[in-house]
């Protein structure tokens, strides 16, 4: 799992995890996955509602074992 942060327009952030396999084509899919986690998290914690301004890897913690 790789830890990402969803940053909202209000400046708040919320962490979420993405399977390494889901990133096989690159990090550009992370915002799409964040949007899916807002709508239908299916097996994952739901991200809060709101406009996500950007999604990026957590600079402090990248890999979870």
C-alpha cells in the first residue's frame, strides 16, 4: 500500500491508501481513485465530501507493510 493525501480546496487534507498494483500505470490515476473513494469506497474508508484540489504521495510515509 502507498499512502496518499487528498488536499481539499479549503486546505484540509485526508490520508488514504492505494494498492501498489493500482498504480502500475503511474500516479496520475490517484485523483481518479480518490474520487471513487468519495463516491463508493467498497472496502476502504470513505473520503470526506468536498472538492479535491490535488492528490499527492504522503512525503512522510510512503509505504505501508
